């Protein structure tokens, strides 16, 4: 029986596996090694990989950012802005045979606990390819504005900017 996969913090050594999974599961919205390496460097407390023994079968990447100002696809951040007022769930993907059983809900809750512990009161994300219905189940709601709709065009016509309040749960 294969090992039960477990989430652990992501390290720079995991970047090639993360980029491989991004390419496999996010198609045109996949990002490359440099993007993930930067996120891990800037916010190691928000980045995790799902490890089954030595194999990486999923990743979850999040970091502080500015509400309603999601970074563009492939955009390097440089630094976490001092004005960050939101926890950004940047990206997640899990191999099909490791999905289910709340595996992503669990790591999302863990990351949002980190956010709360740092004083953040809102989380945000961009849902692509119809995944907004999935994120709705995790408590996120559509908060797309007209201005954001234009900004999100690189993420596809069906991209949805979503937010979730962190206080009070
Ligand atoms: C999104 C993802 C991480 C979810 O993994 P998971 O939490 O283990 O998901 P599950 O397989 O347990 O699915 C949970 C439920 O959400 C639904 N769901 C999963 N992915 C979905 C999606 N992209 N859009 C709509 N519904 C989705 C499932 O059908 C399932 O519904 P059910 O409870 O009614 O059966 C995984 O599907 C994945 O890696 N997808 C490819 C990458 C991706 O789309 N990332 C998110 C981009 S915003």
C-alpha cells in the first residue's frame, strides 16, 4: 500500500517538482521555477508540498499581498509589500490519485491559520477554469470588480477574484 501523502513546508529543492505539477495540472496558467522559488523565499511559512515518501504529489503556495491587487501571471514580486493587507492563495495543484478526503481543505486551513496568526483578516485568490465552485466550498466568495476583470484577462475569461474573511472562525 502506498504511503499516505503528508504536507510539509516547501523548500527551494522542491521547486522543480512544483513547476512540473503546475505544468501538468494548470495548463496555460502554469508558472515556472523562478516564480515558485521566489514565493518560497519570500513566504516560506505559506508554501507547502504534499510528499508521498520521496515523491512530491502536490503543492500549495500562499503569501501576504495587497487586497484586490493580485499579481499578474508570471509576475515576480521582488518583495512582500509593507502595505500587505491580505493573504493570497497563489496556487495549488494535487495529482489526481492524491486528491480527496479534504487534503487541500486541510492545508488551506493550516495556511489561513498562519495568516490569522500574523494579523491578516482577509484571504484572496484567483480561481481559474471554473474552480470558483470549488473555492466556494472552502468559504471564498466572488469579489470580482470590473477593474479586476480587465486585470485578470491573462487568467482566462472565466477567472474569478475571490475573498474570504479570516476573522471570527
Ligand atoms: C483543485 C484541486 C487542488 C482540488 O483537490 P481536492 O481538494 O483534493 O479536491 P477533491 O478531488 O477532493 O474535490 C473536492 C470537490 O471539489 C470538486 N472540484 C475539484 N476541483 C474542482 C475544480 N477545478 N472546479 C470545480 N470543482 C472542483 C470535486 O469535484 C469535488 O466535488 P464533490 O465534493 O462534490 O465530489 C485539484 O482538483 C487540482 O489539483 N486541480 C488542478 C489544479 C487546479 O485547478 N488548481 C486550482 C486553480 S484555482
